[in-house]
């Protein structure tokens, strides 16, 4: 067999087709977009989310980092409306710790979520609010500001506001939702503008919080 050397310039020689996965052409699929974004968060210091991922030591499984085909093989296609989620927020992107999750599941798995115990189950505050029909803000205020234990904060229902006629001897605070005698409420001129009636304890907490923010807290 005789080999003949091609004498055409290199730029005119026919190029051999390179076979790829075909996902890099825009518009990107949801799976390929998640793979690219995952690498940017973990290895690009200029990415706005790098501090929460690569800055915390979150890495990517070596085979996934270099091969989209391996990532697609192990985790599958991304369903519409889903994104990649790590089951353990302190673990990396690796087989067994990643899944496709919707926005609701993602919100339940954030590392800055506040957890409470309802029955024998440890759940996030928002889920506890849905199950007990008490807003998450009320539960949080009861625990953080009023010093209630979790069982009381989750079990005690919120008393609905009553119409004030001026003949009552007690009234409901719009902050702690407790019914107290009228002499424990602040004057209307001392209450925050645009808010309902506050009891004295809640008003003192509000004032001290404002002073702490401005460096003038009192004992």
C-alpha cells in the first residue's frame, strides 16, 4: 500500500468530525445548564455564589467535573422545573448525595433554616407553620423574643383579634398575641406608627432592639 502525502495547506484540509454529547450548543438544556453552573459555583472565585460553595470546600466528583456524559449517566435528565440539590449541605456534588429537586424541596433543605420539634419529628419552621396553622413568624417570635419553649409555641393557638369598643378591661397584643389588661399597654402615642396596640413588654423589647442596633442598649 502506498501512502500519498496531502500537499494542501492545513487550513484547507478536510476536518474530521468530533463526536460530542451535543448539549453544549445553545439554548442549553436544563441538565447541561445545571452542570455548568455547578462547576462555576465550586471553582470560579469570581462567581457570586463561590463563597457559599467553593469557599466552604464544596467540590465535585472528579469524573463529573471533567465529563458531562458521566454526570448525565449517574444522575439522569433534569425534569422540567427542577434543579440539582445536595442532600447533605456539607457534602460535595457526588453520587449518592445529589438529586433533582423542585423549589419547595430546595427551600426545605437550606442550611440556614430554623428547625423545631413537632411530635417526634424534626422539621423546618415553615413546615411546622403549615401543619399547626400558626404562621412561621409567630412561632419564631414566641421562641426567640418571648422565650417560649417549642412545645408551647407550636401548641398554643393564636387568639383572633377582637374589635375594641372601649368597654373592655383587657385587650390582645398584636405582637405576642396575648390578651392582657389594658393598664399593661403603652399609650397610642408611644406605639409604633401604623401598627396595632402593643403591650409594655413587647414595646420595651422593640425599643431595646432598636437601641442595640444603634449601640445605645440599656440594661
